[in-house]
C-alpha cells in the first residue's frame, strides 16, 4: 500500500494478522492517516494506492482505534442514549429484528397508553372550562430509549478486558470490509490469545513495539515487524524465532534510548535493522 499524506510518502507492506511497528514519526503519521482516511473523521486529503497502483477509496476499508481511558471505557459501556454501546446495539437490533421481538412488543404496548382511562382523565382536566379539544398523540421513539433502561454488570472485569469487549463489538459491526485495528493497550499472552480468535477473519492488528513483551511473540508467520522510513521500496528480511525476539526487543523505544548499555549482539542487530537506507524494512519469523 502506497500512501501520500501530509506531504509525505508511506510505503506499507501487505499486512498480516499482527503487525508490530517501530514507534517512529512515520508510524505516528500512519496512525493519523488511517484515522482520517478510513476512520470516522474522513477529513484529510490522502492518496492511497494498492498493488499495481490502483487507488483505494476510503470506503474500501475500516479502521478502529479506541482510546485506553477509564472514563471513555465506562461511559461507552453504559447504555445511555447516544453512547457508543447504545448506538451499536441499536444498529445490531435493526439488523436482527427477528431476534428482538420483545423490543418491538414494548414499542407496541407503549402505543396503547393512549387508551388508558387515566390519560382520558388528564385530557378532561386540561380541557376544563375551555372550548377546545386536545388529544394524546403517540410519538414514535427509537430502540435506544428502551435499551437505555438496561445495564451490563461488569463487576470484577478488568479495564483492559472491558476495552477488548468494545473492540469486539466494533470489529463485529464493521466486519463487512477489511479492517485495520489499532490496539491501545499492552499486548500480553492473554491478548495474543484474543487476537488469534480473528486469525480467519479479514482483520489486521497494528501496534508499536513498545506495547508488547517480545519474549511472548508466537512462532508463526502471522506476525511481522515493520520499520517505516522515507523510501520508495520495501526490503524484507527473514529471521529465525530467537533472532526475531531479539530484533523486536532491540527496537523498543526505551532500549533504543539506552542502546549503549545493551550487549554487543543487541547493539549490532538494532543497528543492522534500523539503518537509514533506501528501504522500508519488514522482518518476520520463519521456522
């Protein structure tokens, strides 16, 4: 994928299930572009082209990034009107109405309120001594009003898992198109197990190397490490599992800051892979 954005070119290799990026300025530009072009904002002018230089429109893919913020998580797990969860569930209900007969029954029952004796009495109170007539009319209301009376009990569930629940819902609702999912939390073995539930889906997870413990990286070809440079071509290097772990470790921002304190082997791997040559560099496991 070739991206022209903000007066910069980004050449992105074919994505795999898990894509770990060096946390440099080009990666930050990539995150911003994905949000503006494939996300909800769609404001920035981008030129995005795929293989054989064909253009990719903003409607051909979806992009998800959810902020890792406790207030955002708690607010969006509530079913109050206009919340993320309420709006998403309302969309789900509309797409699966045959599975929600009770909701439609409640809406119909509300319409019958007009026939209650109590409302007839209220009408007479309003009209007393006046030469006029008023009637009680029913204003239709969306499913979200009913959903807002419900709540999910999430006691004992960690903030990270609550956020993953929101990611699950977003992925489900946007599954019709190829989907890039930008993770906003640390990746441990439990998160990897969760990611692998999507291995047969058209979903591609991205994260910076600073978010993952390199010692837990799986030994398979569904994962790659990418350094984005200002370049016009891609160079791919294949690593054995033990080399790949050290490669990712050496590219962590904290390790890079204190690379002079690392072993010679790690310094050499970091230097070899991060050379500012004419290539974007992609490394992946081979076993």
